[in-house]
């Protein structure tokens, strides 16, 4: 996608959203596993705009076409690169919702995974809103890369040898977590995200670790971590391994990423890669490193964590600083 084409989408998205934005400033949540239902409990919605799942045509192009069914719906957002209906993945609402949380203006963005086809989809929405955002809370469900290691020959050990290698790559001792915990991500490994699937333009380079996780000496990371600690009693830092999906990671992949210093693995949260809005990445550990699980199991983990997520979100709404001049 050319930058000029992307900018056209951004302008059109801004046109749809501007009446709901006005002169307000928002804290944005990109909703991962467990967050939509938890936020619903205290969120007071004032407006909602659906994503259109057939974003091959921008609004401007649709107006110039005469084909039946191509005419634009001016109440919806058309996103770049997304075809069909995002796969209708359960647990992820495809909409922008405006409202209040703890008397803070909040905007909620439904997740679009890279494997759903829209690598620039959520980026376009954030770009349209960026001047009105105080911060971006990126959330997702992840699998653990800690705990006992099960080998193909049936042997099991504590993974100490792999963890020694992982600590060397991570440049710090791993911080332990357990399934059901919220962790704060302080670095990412996007080695399994193909360059053609990254939400970046040709020639666009990002130092994700320093420009996003460590922005302003890690100020926002620590705000997010403190918001979790106040509820959970602890909050481990974690290195995040990205997996393309939509198939779950094979054991050999998990072993490799653990040896490279990663603590958790998941299929989303690429929103951390772009933009200048202060951001933090919180991940819910939904499943252990080994053992059978599926998407429904992950959603169940999200439901079990709902009370904690609800309180963490309230803390973030209260504690996240404004960027107002």
C-alpha cells in the first residue's frame, strides 16, 4: 500500500469520527482477550461506529463506482486491505466505541489480527485519532513460555538449561508469571512477522524497544505496571514473541522463542510498532506452554480474569497522564 492511499483512508475515517471526537482527549484501548466484556461493566458508551469488513474500496472510490452493493455507508468506517468480514472471530468486536470510564474520555478499538488481512486497519484509525489521544493501551491474550518443558521422548524437566540461554538473550533474569496473570510487555520479538505483513511502509524503520516500550525512560510502562500491581499484587515484565497465526504455535517454536529470551507468545499487538502516541502493552497469560488449548479456552481465561481487568482499566483511566497542552 502506498502512503498516499493510506492517507486517503485516514482522512475518510477522521471525517466519520470527528463528530464524536470534538475537542475531547481520549485514552484508547485496543481490546484483546478478556477486555471487551470487562470494559463493558463500567464503560458508559456515547457513540459507536462499526468497521466495514470489505475495505478493498475506500469511501471515495465507492462513490465513483456504479456496481450494486458498492455504494458507501457514511455511518461506517472502511479500512484498508481488509477483505470479507475479518473472519468474524468471537470475542473481538469490530467497532470504535466512544464513552466514559472513571470520568475519563475513552475510546475502544476492536482488534484486527494481521492474519485477518488488515495490517494497516487499526493503524489507520489510530492515525485518524492521534492528535486527540493521551495514550494507547494495547492488550492481548498470550501463551506462557515458562514452566516445565516436555520433550518429544516423554521426558520433562524444569527448563533450566533453556532459561539460562534465555536470560543471556534477555539481558536480565526472567520474571515469573502464571496462567491467569496480566503481565506488562517490555520488549518484543517480531521475527515471525513477515516483512510484508508489518504495518509499516517501505523505508519506514522502527526501534520498537526504545521508541515505544521505553518511551520517556519507560514512564508509561511503569504506569501500566503499577496499575496491574495495585490489583494483582504483582506484575511481571515479559518479552513478547509474535507468531503469525492463525494456527497455534508448535512446541518447537515455543522452545526456540524461550531460548531467545521470550516469556510469552501471541498473534496480535502489532499496534505497538507505529505511532508517536505514548503506549503500554498488557498481556493476559491464557494458557501454559504445553498442553492442548483452543480459542474458546482462551476466551474462558479472559472471562475468569474479567474482574481484575475491570479494576486495572479503572486504574489506567485514573492514572494515565494527559498530553493536553
